[in-house]
């Protein structure tokens, strides 16, 4: 399967891409390589292959998520350039 320059220009328009002449030819060659690779994949017999749900059989190999206070509220506000009792003061963002 391959595509032509008109199809590439339509894809570029839909993707909001601006391609000059040299880039069009380069992109057309790369797009045709991708489509040829997809054609090769279509020729593979996958009748006995089950769909892949996960990349590995490992489940929950991360550490357990345990909440802990690493910085106290007072320590967090200690070096704040501006604070108002228990809160950080920041410049006004919205008018």
C-alpha cells in the first residue's frame, strides 16, 4: 500500500502542517515506509495469538502508598516570602 502527494497534502491540511516541496517528498517517502510496514504486519498469521492486555505478568510491583507528613505546616510556611496566618500569599492572578 502506498499513498500519493495529493493524499499527503490532504493529511497535512487536516493536521495543520505546512510542508514545503522538499519536506513533502521526504514525508511521502517516510509515510510509504510506514504503510509498507503495516502491510507486512497484516500478512502475519495471528489466529492463535491471544490479545495482549498487559506488557508483563508483574502485578503491583511498586511500593505501597502510605501517607506520611514529611514537612509540618509550620515548617512549610517558615520560609515563605509572604504568608497570611496559615496560608501562602501570592500575587493576584485574575482581575
